[in-house]
């Protein structure tokens, strides 16, 4: 069964939005097969955001994502990667469709409440990158 990696980002955890966000995934019939709260290490973030290395916002994103604890979820279901991307909404909350998580709870392009893997392949890589930190046994 297809899996994806979701991160409820620091500002959303601080604002106590995790329960609301998790409910949205469950309302869409996705299964939470793992959940773990942790402080991301810069080592894990460097691997997770390797595609962004060289971008002007790279250092800022890594700094933000390691600034406070996040909640990492692994969700499972048919077509879960695309369904989660749809539910999360556009990267920029101001461009996200009404009803999406980023529309409702995102603050800025950087502090946009949630991460969701971009493809099945990326999801597999990300689960591998995060598995030790989140104590997930594949
Ligand atoms: N990001 C940012 N500034 C930008 C683009 C992205 O701070 O101009 C951050 C934002 O937190 C985003 C993350 O970097 O979620 C990863 O960027 P990506 O383009 O992969 O967006 P996503 O897949 O998260 O929608
Ligand atoms: Mg991305």
C-alpha cells in the first residue's frame, strides 16, 4: 500500500493545530500508521531538503524546521501521496485553495503548516531518511 511522509511543522505544533490537521487526513479516509513528535536534526533536514540546496531560502528553512519540535506522520492509503498534496494545498498559503490545510493554517511560504512528499519515490526516500529519528520500522 502506498505511503507518504507528512510533517506538521514547528509553528503549527506551537499553535496546537496538530489535532485539527490530523483530523483532516482521517476525514479523507487516510490511515495514520505512525506518528512521532521530535526535534528534527540538521543532519536529517539536510538530507530531506537536499533538492533545495543552493536556493536562497535553504538556510532559513533548515533553521526554521530545527527551531522547535515537529510531528511526523506516516500515512497510508491508495494514491495517498497525491491526496495529501491536494489536501495540504499550494506551498504559498496565499495561493492555496480554500479548504486546504495551508489555506487555513499556513502563515507564510516558509511557515506553511505541513510538509507532504512530492512523489511515491520521494516518499520512500523520506521515510528512509526519517525512520531512525521517528523510530519507525519499515
Ligand atoms: N520554501 C520557502 N520559500 C520558498 C519556497 C519554499 O521557505 O520560496 C519552504 C517551504 O517551507 C516549503 C519548503 O521550503 O514547504 C519546501 O519547498 P518546496 O518547493 O518543495 O514546497 P512544498 O513541496 O513543501 O510545497
Ligand atoms: Mg517539496
